[in-house]
C-alpha cells in the first residue's frame, strides 16, 4: 500500500490554503504535501492512487538513474528498475525528467528509452549539451504520444552550461520540461524571461492549459528569477521539500497564466511509497499534481 510521508500534519490546516502557493525563507513553511484544490482537505490520506477524472503531471530529477551517490565513470551505476519503479508508482500522465544521459561513455544506452521500456510510456528526449561522446538533457515520459515537440534553447549569459526547455503538445494540454542552471541567478532569470516570451508567442491565444515542470534550482519565490517567472506562471505543486538530502524545495509544477485556459487543482504531493525507498533512488524526490480533467 502506498503510504504518506511523515510530515507536520497540523501545520497546513492552521496556515490555510493560501500558504500552499507561498515559499519564503528556509522552506520551513511546509504544508501537508498537497495543494488546496479540495478546500484544504487531503485527498491522499489513503495513499497516492489516481483521483477520479484527473490528469496527473509530475517532475523528477533522475540523477542519471544513479541514486544519491557520487557518479563514477569507471562503470555504469544506473539502476533503471528503481527509477522506473518510482515513476510507475507515481503513475503520471506526463512526467518531466531531468539529468538524463543519451548514449554517453558513462551510460552507453538511451536512459529515457530504458525508462520508457520499463514503464510502458512514450519517450521524448531534449538534448541540452553534447557530453562524454553522447548527449545529456531533459526528457518527458507520457501515456499518450505527443502531437509535436519543440526544444527551446535557454539563454546562458554567464557561460556556465547550456540549458533547454522541452515542449510537448498533447491533445488537451501543453507540457514543458526544463532544468534551470544551478550556478547562476543571472542565467536563471534570463531563462525565466525567455520562457515567458516563448509562452506569450505560442500560447497566449491557445485554449489549452500550459504546464511547466522541472528542477528550477530556485528555493525562494523572492529571488529575481522567480519574480520574473511568476509574471506568467503560477505554482501549483506542493510546498513540501523536494530534495532527499535536506529541507529544500527546488522542483515545481506551474501553470501558465497568460491565456484563458482553465486549470483546477485537485491535489498535489511529494510522495513516498512503502514499495520503495525514494530517498535511495535519486537526490531529488518525485513531485506530482492532480488536475481536473477537462
């Protein structure tokens, strides 16, 4: 049976529904691990099974499927069955994946294809950089095949590491997977600006909801990058921490606010499961949001 993470249950009830979209200071304002779509009630008291008439979107930094350990180029330490197990337990309609190798000297396979085979999902890969004889980037696993996809190059003014956003369009929604720079706030702010511009160019007149998911390497909504991003996007994921190594939230799901598409959040969580210890699979935890299916 899927089980809830042990967290401070009384806090969110006292803080109220609005707290589920705020993040200040040191991430001490954790909620129950779910959003306020059900009037503040927790839809996951009996586990993380799919809610009726829902669309589940998720994000997960895979850490190259190696677990929260130092990567060693001497041999392939990837554990695809473990990563795939977590994804299968989350049971998303679409999930954004970060830190994937594509036929490199460290991992000689397509990591997203390995995960797709084990989960029975469609794989879409977005190359961010060439690395170790192959490629490295983001991916999307989805239950339905995308109608189309695009790779948006993000600005890199501080010349650290090139980043991208992988955009996949589905019949009823658009899903964008990204991974912001971990070294430069200048780069993160520039990436947020470019995403806002891209969304306005492509989705301002669309009747489809547009969702952005990924490791943003942002733990404060008061940072320059988040202030810029929140001009066009709203956080709909949980306030709970998303790093397995400490009380930090840097992984999010957001919805674009620049069009008239409807979005009703039924619940959101950073789940743990009795079937597998998610703290041993990656240095990040999976994050998901349940939305009312239109």
